[in-house]
């Protein structure tokens, strides 16, 4: 009984704390300047990085005021030039400020700064203060002014690191969502590019914004994205991966149902197709919803190059994807159950190599795959100066030593190496990781039932992919369901003059992408113009 009472007491105390916190969050700003400053110091733990700049205004310096900001998050020079000096140099403020008792007087006649807004609650004041804005408090007035002075050090715009392209922009997103949004706006110069902002995370108060083109994106998709984001109730959002795992349609799958990118031109292209972009402050990766399966095999180079070259490269990418998931499984099935399908000369060579190997092909493949995954992970985590060296030297040394020790056969080393290289050829890292995991399931199926197991696993995989949704959009569209007008940007990339419509399942009523008669035509006059030019020059 005693422990029960203790638990009840703990529950009631936690409930009281919640009520107290809710009461404090609605606490208004006091008319006393000293009381407001004391509350701010108490709530911030008297932190040393919070600056309290007290000053006096008016003809006889009879009005007390304070400017509060966080060091390292604001533009200190702008605060000094446009806030503090303007407030101290104004001598005709006393009578009007005492008569009206409102901060609008300071906004209109004193502060030479843009982005000023009044607040009346301490919770809103503290939230703005922690996000890099500056608070202005005046003694005798029960409200404050918030000035948008966000600044501070941030990483400069650099080339992309994960989505490289031969042609196109060399810019990538940074950790500032404001800069990222501005980079997209420089590409799409249209007032219909709308942005909605919110704060997520009870502790971190992370800035999250959604961007879409009004009139192109479907209202149902925008509403669904907005609702899923508002349902998030977490203490902290540190990266876009948090949000991706909280708003995805299906959790029991290895395939990503949201697309992430660090390239502004990729975001702009997807916005023009009707997708919604999700920006998270503190990460250079932007989420795009909804996502479809074929999207993860597309690269920006496909749209900057000729359509025939882009189509050939897409065929190659999809072929390498199948190699990355089926390579070891086909070898296991052929050497274990279906030796008659291997040419006699090759079969003799493989049998001679496997004569000294004590393990079956399945165990041999699992050992090599695990070793290679360990080497790959070590290469990623190691410093850049030695990471690639460790991966290459480790693979060569361990592979050669394993072959000489008779643990694995040379053919298996070749199969695993080709599979790994094919996995690297996939443009999206997210879908490449999925292929690495699914590869083991295909290996188990091949070791159990041979090629019949591989076919069965392919059927199950196809059914699973067709059952997935991304914000209500079928994951395999426009292939399943098949939409002929949108199938020209899947495995095959049509010429730009044939892109008549946007994706039908994503775009709203504005589906027209291009006008009529966009196909280039040769000029009717096929004569060489240089001869006429020479004649004119000669005559002159």
C-alpha cells in the first residue's frame, strides 16, 4: 500500500508541474522593467551568453529600457546601429510614450529596423529570444517588441557531397532553412511559391517549413502533409530524418517513402511536378513528398542531357539495381541446385576452385557480404584522409588472404565485388541501403529453393512494392497503376518537347507543362550561310 501511495503522489506532483508550466507559459509581460528582467534571468538560468543592455531614453533620460539578445545568434552591429543608438538619441519621446503607453510609439518613431512585432506574453518573448531575435522592453509598458536580428556564423554554400552531377548547379543546401528557402526562390521566381512555417519539438522548438507551388500541388496532399506535421509531439527535432520516420505511410518496409535531397534544382523540379518540400532548420537535406519508386533511380543529369543518353543510363541503373540484389543469390542457386545451367567449361573451373572450400556457397556468400559491409562501414566512419585507404587495402588484403586460406573461392570474391560496385551505381543512398538488406533475403531464398526461391521472392517483393503508398499516392505509379501519359519519365525519358502534362496523381488542375509545337524543326532554307557572308564581305 505504501508503494501505491508513493506512485500516486508522484503522478499528482507531475500533474501539478504540468499545470504550473501551463500557467507559466500564459504569464503576461509585467509593466515593471526590473521584474521582467528578473524573470528572464530566472527562466534562462542566468546564462552567461544572454546579453542585457539597459539604457535610458527621453530628453532627460527618464525612460528606462532594455535590449535583450543571445550572443552568437544575432547581428550585433545591426543591434547597436539601428536599435540602441536610435533609442538613446531620440530626445522627444517622453511625453508621447507616457501619454499612449504603447510600444507602437517606439516602432514608428524610434527604431530604425525592419521586422518589428509586439508581444504580450513571456513565453512568446522567450521563444523568440532563443531563436535569435532581439527583445526590447520599456519600463511602465506591459508589452515588448521583437526585432528580427538573426545572424551568426554558418557554413557557406558548397558543392553537393552525395548527389553529384556533371552538369547543372554546383550549389547545395546548408544548415539554415532560411538560406535554403531563398535558394529555391531564386530558381522559381513566382508569387505562387508558398511557404508555411511552424515550430516542432517541445524542447528544441525547431523551425520547420513546407513549400509548394499553389495551383500545381494538390490541396489534399498539402493538407495531409500539414496534418501529419502538426501531429508530431516530440521533445526534439534534430534532423529531417526524425520527421521522415514520423510522417511516412508505412513503417514495416525497408524502402523509403519520402525522398531527401541536398540540391536546390532537384527541389525546384519536384515542386513543379506537384510535390511538397519540407525544410528543417539545422540540416542540409530537404524532404519531398510524395515519393515514388522510380524517382530514386533518376538523377539531375537525366534532365540536362539528351533523352537518348538519359534513357540508356536509366536502363543501366535499373540493371545494376537488380545485380545488387540478385548477384550472390543467383550464384548460390546455380552452384547449389542448378549446375546443369552453367556451361561445362565454367562449371569445371568453379568446381576446382570450390574443392578446397569447407563451407557451402550460402555460408561463403554470407561471410564475404558481412566482411564487405564491415569494411564499408569502417570506411565511412574513418577520417577522410585514411577512410578510402582502409576500405581498398582492407578489401584487397582480406580478400586475397581468405582465398589463399581456402575460406572462400575466387569466384565468390568476384561476385561480391561486382555486387558492391553495382550497389554504388544507384543514385539514391536510401534505395541502395534497402537493396543491401534485401540481398540477404534473396540469398536465403536461393539457398532454400534455388531459382524457384528467387522467383518467389521477386513476386513477394513486387506485391509489397505495389502495396506501398506515399501520402496516398501508389508507390509504383505511373507503372502500377499504369498511366500512359506519365510513363515517359520512368525507365524511358522522353524528349522535353514531349512533356505535355505533369504527373496526374500529384498535380492539381494545372496539368499542362508545355505549349504546342515545341518539337525543334530544321529551317526550310538549308543553304550554307557562310557563302553568302563571304560574297557580301567580298563585295564590300
